[in-house]
C-alpha cells in the first residue's frame, strides 16, 4: 500500500467530488478515507488514497490532479504520506 494525501480547496460547485473520484477510479487509485465540508460556500476535501496500483507515475498523477483543479477553479494537491508526515511532525 502506498498512501497519498489528496486535498481539494475552492469555491463550492456541482461536480467537484465526481470529477476527482472519476479521475482516481480511471487510474486505479483506491480511496481509503474521505472527509469533506462546505463552509460559507467554500469546499474543502481531504482524502487518503492508495496509489499502489496507479497507472501513472506520481509526478504525472499529481500534475493531472492540479490541472483538474485549475479547470474547476480549485486547488488540488497530492502529497505522499511519508512526506506529508515529515512536514507535519513537530
């Protein structure tokens, strides 16, 4: 298992979850956990995904998610779990 943290932040609009999840499914990425909220019109989602079976290398995967975000007016970031943990360790 190769866990990755995916975050999505932006103005709420129809289809954000559908577009992100469709991309993940099309690339054999399994969603392990998901949390999303909408506060005063702003959408925020955090996902833990398993990229072990992903059909693309991590850089391509991350870049394509960023492009999807740009198309929707959101910011999408993918961070490997080990790097995410290191960045947020005190």
